[in-house]
C-alpha cells in the first residue's frame, strides 16, 4: 500500500467511525446545545481500547502533534479529552481547562489496579437513602455520618433529565500526606488507614439497617490515599463507580490532580479524565455502571471518604488516614443546560457533610466552606480532626 492510499484509508476509517456515532446520536434524547448529541455519543462509543480489566475501556492514542486546546469538540471526545468550557461565559473554568490541556503531555496506559475496597458490597442490605431536609431554611443543611466529609449539591431531580440533572463535576485536588494519628498509642489497629479525595455524581448518605448513616459514592474519581501498616503511604489516582475503585497512576503528596467526572444518565457508563498537573500524566476512561442504582444526576459531590462497609469498624468502615488537610480548588458542577454551581453554594439544597468516628462520639473530618468570591465559591478545605488526628479512636 502506498503512503497516499494508507492516508486515504485511515481518513476513511475515521470518517466512517464519526458517521456511525452521528447516526447513533440521532437515536438519543435531545441534549443541551452546549454539548451536542454527537459529541456525547462519541464519549460513550469511542472508548474501544481494552484495558487489563474486561469491563473498562480507554480511548485511542491521539496523533503526534495533537493539541487539545485547538482541537474540535469531536476530536476531544474521540481521544478522551474533556470538553472545552465556554471561554466567554466562564473564563475561570476555561483557564483551568486550558492549563490542564497544555500540561497533558504523558498519556498513561499502564495496568489498572483494583483497589483495596473493590470487593466491598455496594449498599448493605436493609439500608435506605437519607431524606433531604424538607424543613424551611435559609442556608445549607448539615448531615453527620461515619464515612464522608464535604459538600453535596442537589438538583432536586428524581429521574434523569438531559437539561436539569448534574452531568459534570470537576476540581483540582492537592494530594495530602497520609499518616497514622499523631499520638497513636495503640499502633496499627487495622491493615490500612484510608482517605479518598473524590468528586462524583449521585453519591449520597444512606441509613444502614442499624440506623447508622454512611456515605456511598456513585460515579466518582480522584485520589486514593492509603497508609498501609506493612508498606507505608501510597497515593494513586483512580476512577470508579460505587465501591469498585480502579487505581490508575501513582501521585505524590503536594501534586495537583485535575479530575473530571461526566454522567449520561440511566444505566449508561460514565466518563472520567484524571491528570496529575505536576507530572503531566493523564488518562481517561469510560467507567462501567453496575446500574444497581440508576444514575439520576441528583447530586454533585466533593468529599473526603473513608470506605465502607466491610472494614474492621463495627459498621464496616475503614479507619481514616490522618491527612491533616485536603484542598479542593477550582471546583465546578454543571447541569445539562450548561448552568453552573459551586461548592460554596449557600442554597437550601446544599448539604454539608461531617464525618464522625465509629461510635459517632466526635467529628474526625470536617469541611470549611466559603460563600463569596472566587475562592469562597470554588474552593473547599477539609481537616482531619479529633481522634483521627490526635489518636485514640475506637476500635
């Protein structure tokens, strides 16, 4: 085959693939104008490159010289890059995206690693979702639970809406250090102390059969921080659904990690893009949806989570790693119409999550939420507290 005919054949293959996606997109419900049916269809269909895990796929390697900053929407979707925000409507979000795209130099294609919590049950039998606060109020509600601290926004949806459900959430996480509590007189009481810095869609608080509230994420991605009593601390970017977390590439304390999670509703798979801005390493995947709970796009989440529910605690939670402090910056969530929301929201539909110890006797992770200005609206600072910081948690 001549070089010219090879180029023509490759171009024809790309065009055929795009025509297939465009044809499939015509069968989908109408989406918001800011992200076309065809583009969304490509995100779900173009991830055809297999990984070492049978149900997870990634995207084709972009051609040499590919520049995501100048690429078309279809090209971004084809190679698994997040869509370009509207530069005029939200220059701050665009600037975050542009900086990330300029630093996307090393595409990671290593083996995915099922993480420590992958074998856990999703929602324990007999559990029920915690109701939202329906009492009149003038600001965010507060919900204590044994497994998460952070902020959850509610769209109020009870079914998926292409226009009004949360379909996008992102942030830049500063990777914290994972340690044992400062004065841990008991030594290691478990094999691992865990903290997961995540963004996600549809994570919510549930009440267990015994009435103890706990947080279960749905579609989520971020950084998994593990202090192993055998091997010390490790930090790994991950993507997952519910408690099935899949480790990607290793990160380091102090690295800035850009995370995008996008949902498509119902039992469709999700999409995630995770990038270490410090090392220029990135990867993107479709996240397999187990569809144990249909995706509604009711909630957008930014949280520090200690996984539940088959750990050594009395209600199955793993002990929290002492991360001292975790920062989420440049955070934004979006509904299908393109309207944006931020974790500094003071609306009654905003929920502040506080993590409690196993006995619910004290706070062990708390969130500081602002309300005004760029930092107040788009940033969160979480602190390890109480016995998880000083030592002495039971068990």
